C-alpha cells in the first residue's frame, strides 16, 4: 500500500467512555467482520484463532476504508503502563480522543491527551454516547476544546452504541490524520510497541515499520537488547491473523519470533535486519523499572512452589513484572515483587488468586527508594526490611497527579493532597464547574489508599491519574514493629518522619487487639532505629485450664487439647510469640487503609 | 492391670430438676423407674464383673443426684455393690436428711460429696439450684451427725453476677464448715445449654474479671491450710488428719491413668486401652439390660500414644511430680526448655530418672502448658 493511503491511529479515552464499543463499530462499518461474528468473536476479548492454538489478543487491527488502509492500534488503558501507552502512540500519527457526552473530560482523558500531544499526534476529538438522555454534547465538546485547543464545533458527536457518526469518524481519520512518512529504500527499522507470548509460537511482537521493509524468514535483530531471531511469520490482524510475505514502511503488523521469553523482546526496542542493519535505533527506548513493591506470601506455606510456578507463567507474558524470593521471619517463604504501579499490582494479584487459585498474603506496598549510605554507597531499596542502617540521604519517587473534581470538592482534595505531602503545582478550569488540579506527590503516599480517600472525600466524583516525574530527597525513616523484642520484618515500613508516630501507634494498637494473650506478657512496640515511639503490652493469660476433668471428660478434654494444638500450627511464630495469620492480615489491611 | 479395674463408677441420673448449666446425663423425676434402673445397673455390673479386680479400692456414685433416688432403691443398690476402701456418694443438700445420712452410713458409704455450689441465695437462684444456703449447712451437720468424717464440698465460682467479695464470702462460709475436701469449679457455660443461652453474654462481659477468681480460690484455700492437690481439688493434708490421705482416691485413679469400670446410663469406662460410653438414653439402656444384653456403647480404642498423651494431660493436673520415664515419645523437648525458662514447669529428680511439675502459675495455665508440651 502506498504510504499516502495508510493511516495509523489509536483510540484513547477514560475508562467506560466507549473505546471498545467504538473499535467494534469501526470493524463492523468497514465490513472487517459481520455483525454476527462481532458478537461471537470480538466481545470475547478478541481471543482469536483458537483452533490454531493461538490466543494472542490483537493489539492492532487493519481495516479498509474508501481505498485506505487504517491500522487501529490498541493502547493499555491505565497510566501504570504509561511507557507502553506512549510506545503504542509512537506507532501512530493520530489518535481519536473519546469523551463521554454525559461525563465530560476525566483525569485519564487528560493524562492520555497529554501523552498523545507529547508524541506529536494529531488529535481527533469525539464526543460519544450522545444518545444518552443525560448527554450534554456541547458541554463535553467545550471541555475537550479547552483541554487540547481548537473549536468545540470541530468535535465530532457520535454514538458508538447506535452507530451514529461512525462513518464521519473514519472519514475524519483519513482526512485529518497525516499519512505516515518513512523511507522505504532505507535499512529496515520497526518499533516494537507490544508483545505477547503464545505457548506454541513463542513471543509475538507487534510492530510499526518505520523504514524499509521486512520479509518472512529474515534474520532480525532487536537493537537495544541485542536479541537475534528469525521472523518465522509476518502478518496483520483483520481481525483474524493474516500472514503476509513482507511488511513495509508505514505498515503495522505482527512478527512471530519463536522466542521463548518475553523479556528478550522489550516494548520500545527497534527491530532491524541482521544482514543490513540500520545505523541506529529509533528514539525513546527505555528499560522500564518497577516502582511499586510488595511481598507476596502464600497463606498456606505449602503453596510456595505453586506461587513460584504461577509467577513464572505470568512473567512469560508480562515483561514488567519482576520478582525475587523473599524470606520473612513472620510470613515464611514468598516473593518480593515489583510492579509498574498499583493497578499492575492489583492485576497480578488478582490473576494469581483467580487463574492460579492461590490464597495470598500481600504486604503493604512500598515504592523503590534510592539510598545513599554514610559510606557513600548508593543502593536501591525495594523492601523496607532491607533498609541499610547508616543513611546519608533517601530519595523517593514523585508523581505528577492530575485530579479533576466538581469545584465544590476542591477544598477536600487539596486537604488530602497536603496531608499526603503534596506540592500544589497549578489549577486550570476545563469548564466553569470542573477544575483540573495538578499536584506533585510522593508515590509512596499514593500507593497507600490515596485513591479510596480521594473517592470518599469527593463522593466518588474525583478522577485521578498520574505519571512518575523522578526521584526527590525525603525526610524518611524506617519504622519497625517489635513483638516481644523481635522485629517483625513483614511489618517494617518506610514513612515520612512526621507521620511515623501516628502510624506506629496505629500498628501497635491494632496488634494488641489481634494477638491473642500468651502465657507471658508480650510487649508490642514501634521503633525508629533504637528509639521506641509506641508501646503496648498484651497481658499474660491468668488462667487457661478446664476446671473439671473426671473419667467421663477425658476424651473430650483430649480432643480440645488436640484442637488447641492444631490451632497453634496455623500460627506464625515470632520468637516465642504465636501470632495468628489474621493479625498480620489485619495490620496489612490497616496499612492499606492508611489509618 | 491384668488384675482388673479397681475403681467402679455408678451413674444415677435422676434429679428433681435439671439445672440450667448442667450437661450431665440426667433424668428428671420418674420415681417409678428408679427400681427398674437399679435392676439394670446391677445387671450391667454382673455382665462386666470379670473386668473388676477381686478387691476394689473405690466406688463412686455420681449423678444426676444419687441421693434423689428412691431411698428403698438406693439402699438396695448400696447393699448389692461390692465393698471398697472408699465409697463416695454425691449428694444435693436439699436431699440430705438425718434418715438419708444414716442410710448412706449403713450402706457402707465412707465419703460424701455435697453439691453446695454457693451460699449466696441470689446466685443459687441463677444456678437454678433447689437448695438454699441453710440447706447446705443443715445437710453438712446431718452428715457429721451420722458420723461422716470425710465430707467434700463442691463450690462453683464465676457465676453471672458474682463479685470478688461474693467469692470471698462463699469461701469463708465453706471454710467455716471445716470440710475435709473441697472441689472448686469455674462455671463452664457449655455451648447449647439453656444456661449459656440465658447468661452467655453476661459471662463474656465478666470474662476478664473472672480470670482472677481461680487464682483467688487457690490463694485462699492454700492459706487456710488445704493442699491444692489437683487443678480443681483441695484437701486437708495428712498431718492435720492423723496421717489420712484425704484426696479423692477415686478421682486420683482417673488422673493417674488407672483402669475404671463405669456402669449406668451414659457412664464411661476405660479398661485395658479401650474406652466406652454407654448410651445416654435411659429407655434404651434399661431395655437392653432387661433383655440381658450389654447396652449400646460408643467404643474408642486408645493407642499407646494416646494413652501416653492422656497420662501427661491428666498427670500434670496433680501437685505430685509426673515421672518422665517412658513419656519421651509424646513430649516436645524444645517446648519443655522454653516453658522451664518461662518458669511454668520445673524438672526435678525422681525415683527413676526425672519428673515434671508445673509451677503454681503453670498450673493456672495448665491447658496451654500441656498443649505446648505434647508433640
């Protein structure tokens, strides 16, 4: 296909604003699928080609519209995957920005729009769901125009649900989004914007060819990582897999690599020909590093091997997930896992529990810290328990948060952000009613229940998104919890000095409630270094014996004793103290609730 | 062992009224059935006589309210039972008349265990006891008058509404009578009883205060010169009583792991590694024996390991050291060391090897300590 007949674009939207419905409708209107197939296949998360044993989700679908080849590239919805989103956007020349006619612009709309603008994309604003009774297309159009510049009249008004205005969207894609530029005579270069793992075919890379062309069977090289492989098959989705002999500059498609490990082919890397390699890679590759960490422990310690196997399997398809074995004195054997963000953590946790049927104990999440020791050594710390003792300086990751709220909630939101050590950057009005607040916040303050608090203080109206902007020094301390003088590693936290006392007090109070009384007094303490900042004592039991035990009671008594012993087996041993797993759960929940 | 059981328990289930907290096998009223029940008891005894040693150490008549049994039938039973060194009968105060005391005495009873429970009229009412405080005292005097020189009083503490000073007053009243033996039980609100249904919440609310009551009972009674020889049992020491061992020899048999035969509805026996419980249903029990059959039973075979466990579980209730000889397979050595460090158990030399005792605080926490000690 001629370059000027190709258009590559994404659809970006806040969650539930109608992105997938619009995508489905585009496939229908362009006769890529029939209405019947639509229901049977695409609503089933596009799990295609089941009969061929391939269950790769189509990350890009090719459709034909009035003599043009349109490639619709899917983007991950959430900013935890900002880097992946930006790589997908880099593969496009334009983006359809969808806004719900009833809800208007939301935080994710803003974050995605900014990303698109940063990637020099032509934005095609669309107001969706105009068929809804509560729709206010003009207000939504005004908000979009305010956000991205331009005139409210240029905003298309559609209903993906009824099909109204879909053809106008396709026409506008052709007319307003630029054709790709690229040198078809140059050495081949393609951007990997997504990859998946299939158990039969190995790693499948989704690529946008920028220069030159790629042929089936060609020896290829991923330039940043140096990974080499043969292009076993080239092709595109429409919406099923269609193999082709070549993929040319401007085109979007897939490459089946036969590689057995997704981490060998990272999103953002550049593919080139080994025989005729390009002089340099495409710009923008970076090695994404996890920002949020948590310990994952099986509730039943016998399930440790199952957890390990499950993580291995998830890792096949999730290059961003990292993990290493961790041993906790309180929780036993588990893994310290690194995630891109909170949502990523939630996804992994949910998949482990649902797909692998594991019962997990998850420690309070923490962020990555950069620590300079007194000895001048720089270390990155992913686990509060591993904080070095002699610290010169600690840096923590900061985010830029975009929060949109109805104006009456600006006060409570600012209050929350201030409590969370936020620095106000600026506020702009998307409309008279809905200001956009920009704050800079420590990520650590956001991983602990910020979102729930935000929702509860704004009756659910606030929308929130963020991106990481770098590391900054913080006045941070390690808070330890000691039970009967023994530090409980799983409960260690890194907190801001100012909130250490409150957190320590809350932890100690909760543990006192949750730990059953023992045969001796058990002090529960919170400490910063050697300084105790909160203390409670669980008083020893004064009596634990059944009064009566005669001939007829012996069997019952023995069974009670056996039950008592069995109960003890489920306890986690901290020194001489038996702590029920529920106590850890309660305290870990407390951390999530940030009280 | 081969000589047969030297302890016999006889269950008499009849009561005037079933107290709310009671979970024993009891039958209210049915005076007309007392005769047929005694027949059944004697038949069962006849069927199992081979399990008994020729000479018995103890016989214990428990209930129910043994002394509520029709006097004629009670007399017949006492006369028919084999002789023993110690013959104990449980009695409820309101049933003890001079005539009954004389009947017991004539029937060879050597020891009476009187269910006083408390001397506080309000608390007696909570427990749904028929007797009043004066009944308790009068019963005690009648027994003394009949010549009983070994009387035990049962006290219950931790009754809903009982204050610490109320407990002290009860102990004072009991001590004033000068009993040879005292059994003090914390009220156990067993799930499913009418009592728990009615008073459970109040008991839960009092739980923390009640915890101290046990310790208080022990302190008061030992200060008064009683020997705390078992978790819930106290007796005057031999030196005060001309060298007599006033411990309940029958119950001591249980705690030392001796064999015992139990006859009667719901009665439990343990003989040669086998434990069985008779049916708790009175008509089933009497009907079977009327046919000359043994009553339906729930049987439990006790493995060597279980017997050792029970040996530890029961033995640690006593103040006498438990010889460790042979117990190694069921004891957790690490736990033993840990508990020694916590001063809950103490090890000392014994005739053969070592013996284990619980410290006073260890005895208050006996169940927890035992659960730790056993592997």
